[in-house]
C-alpha cells in the first residue's frame, strides 16, 4: 500500500490539480443533480461513457474531462486489482469526497466527513488517515497507513476491511487512496499454501472473539478456545487442545498485531483423530511385521544351524588328520562362497604351504649370499631407521614416566609405613627399589631432553637469570648426593654478578648434572664452583678432586650413553647423559 501510494499511477491519478481528483473538482456542485438520479447511474452513464446528450449539459467540459481521465486510469486500476487480493480501490480528496471507485459506483461523490450516509466504516477510516497524516506532516518521506477492522457494508454479504494511505508529492498532500479487502480474499491468502487436507481449519479471530474469515452457517458467532485465548494474550506455540466445539485437536497458534493496534489470533487446527491415524496405522503394520519377522527368524535359524554345523564337523575331522601328518588329506567345502568355504580354503592353503615352506627354506639359503649386497644398501637406510629409533625411544620414555612415578610413590609409601611397620630386610629392598626407580626416572627425563635437543624441540624461555641464586638452589638440591662422603663443596661465585640472559630451568639442570658428576666421581676432597666475567659472558667452572677422565676418552664424553671409565673397579652409577645434556 505504501509503495502504491508512492507509485506513478497514484501520483498521476490522485493529483490535486490533475488526474481524477482534479477532474472531479471541475464537475461543480453535484448535490442537486444526485438528488434526482442515483449515484451509480450518473457515474456509469454520464461520467464514464460518452453520452449523446452530454453536449447539452451545462458542465460538458468538466464531464468530458472526467470521462477522459477515467478512461485513462480505470484500466490500470482494474489490472492492479486482478493481481492483488483487494476487491476495490477508492480515491478520496482531502475534503473527504470519494472521487473514484473501481467497482462500487454507489460510493461516488459521498463526503466521508458527513454522517448521513451508510458507509460509516469508510468515514472512520478517513478520520483515522486524516489524523495520521496531520501528525506526520513533519516526516515528509513517511507514508502512514491505517486499517479499519472488518464490518458489513450496506447491501454486502461479506465482511470488508479498509486500508488507507495518503498520496503525497514533494511533501504536499494531494489525496487519499483506500483499499477494500473482503474476508473471502483474506481466506484465500491464508489458504494459499493449503495441502489439500480439508479437515484442517484455519481461524483468524479478533479481540472480540469474532472470526475475520467466512465460516459455515452452523458455526458460532463468537469463538473461544485455549489456543485462541493464548494467542490473543500474545503467546504462540503448538499443542493439543479442545477447539471451540469441544473436539480434541492439534493446534498451532500465534498472535497478530494489526495496524490499528488490535490483537488478532491466527489458529490452525487439525482433529487429533486424523492427525494420529497414520501413527495408529503404522503401529498395526509394525506389530504384524514383528510377528512375521519372529516366525521367519525361527525358521531361518533352524536351517542355518544345520547348514553351518555339518560342514564345520567335516572340516574339524580333516584338520585333525592334517595335524597328525596326513598332508594328502582332502579338505572339503572349499567350493562354498560363504565364511565356511573361506575357512576351508584357508585350511587347504595351510596344508599345501607346509610342504612349500620346506623347499622355500632351501631356496632361502641360496638367497642369503645375494642378500649380502642388499645389506650394504640397507645400511644407507639405517640413518632413517636411527631417527625412527630416537622417536620410538622418546615415545617409550614418555610412556615409562607414569608407571615409574607410580612405582616409586608406592615404594615410598610402603617405606613410610603406610601399610604397617616394615622389617629391616624389606626396608633395604624398598630403598633399593626407590633408588632404582629414581635412576630410571632420571634416565627417562634425560632421554626425553636428549630427543628434544637433538631435533630442536627444546623449549628455551630466555629471560634475566640471577646466576648466584641459581647456583645456591642447585647446591641445596645436590646436598643429598653427598651422603656420608668426606667431600666439601665450596661456592666461590659472588652474589653481585650481573644477571644473564638465558633459561633459568635449563641452567639449573646443567649445573645439577655437573655437580652431580663431580660428587659421583669424587671419593674425598672438595668441589669448587667459581665464575669469571668474559666481556659479555660469564664462565662458570666446576672443579673437583676426583679421579678425572683419561685423555684418550675426552673426545667421547659428549656422546650419548658413554661413560669415560667403565672399568669395574672405577665404575660409578650413571646413564651417560649428564655431559651430553650439559653440552647441548
């Protein structure tokens, strides 16, 4: 409606000084003339057709102008009504005079500001649109639309509602356009997507509980049901209710807010008996299908048991003969295409492969010499295998960490008396278990660190590190390694050393490994830690009075799993990772 009020057709035909509105104003005073002839006759015989007596009319020019305007625009209005749900269109000037009606000539020239005519719904609509237009004068681009609820007009069978909008050009009000909507047309709109289910009923009920759609003559004048009441209260939903006749129905309802602010209820109902008819039918079909399936399963299971067990018994007897050494025993059921046939074929292949393997062994002896050259080529592939080994070692180490922590934790709990007092012999065994578990845990951590260092996955968090604090922490953590050894640790690292850029955790790990090695290989004497400034670096030294490293083994001390001296007399417990992790 707003788009039509802005359209070229509305602007051309509803202009105040041209079009149908302008031509109407040139007709003069029609009140005396319409007292002697009906509006419909005057409109159809005088204004809209060229009458031979029109030339003798005193207002011939005005009549002829209106007839030409009617001829120009009436066909366009007719075409618009064919494509729209509306049944009539009126043009009304700003004084309230109906200057044009597409399908109801009886309304021609009625002034809607008067109360003496029978078209009170039109008067109510005109008053509302006039008030809306006056209030919207400041908003020149806004086209207000008003709505008058359904009512029965004189001589009309169906109820009709009216919509109205102003025709405004360049902020200037020229006229009004009215649209008539009958309730059969409204029903056609609502049932446009009907699936053909005639049992479903659509209701459009106003706040007065009266239907806005044409209903059967036996239907009540007012409609009330839980779904209608909830929709009028602004709710929407779907549920099972009793309709206005008390019949159980499935109902979908939603509220509608009309232009005049009145609430309407849109309800679609389907009787429950019809809605659930298909479900009841499916229940019967399902029951019959289940009984049939049970009978068929019993018959099929009996047949399958006989068809499966007999071949299996024959196959079992043949397998026992083959296991006894009869390699010529014929295997039956190999021609079958089911699982038993495949099993029989597998037994037959197994039977023939035993003799084939004997000859294959002799052939493989000859191939061993040829494989020597292949071995040389495979050596090149060992580098790749070595990488896979490292990855496997890292994965295995990671998987070992959790059970090792669990074993050590359980042993420490037992040693602490969690399950009662521990005998001296058992205490010694638990201490050995804890010590071995801790060694394995350290080995696993070293393996993981080695794998990360080798493949560049070590996460280094660089920040300012206080070297003296790190050394004091390492010495505290290493104190238990001394045990009862007559070894003295001397810390000569000054407290005023400047902070260095590095990873504090890794620095402590390196220092712990170096101090641990010094304690391990020093039976008595002392271990001295010192630090020296070298331009932009700090050199930390760990010097001990232990047995030392032979000169010929210095080049191997940074290799994984290598100890500098493995002679039984000088062997010390260790994994061979300490120096490697420190160097990396």
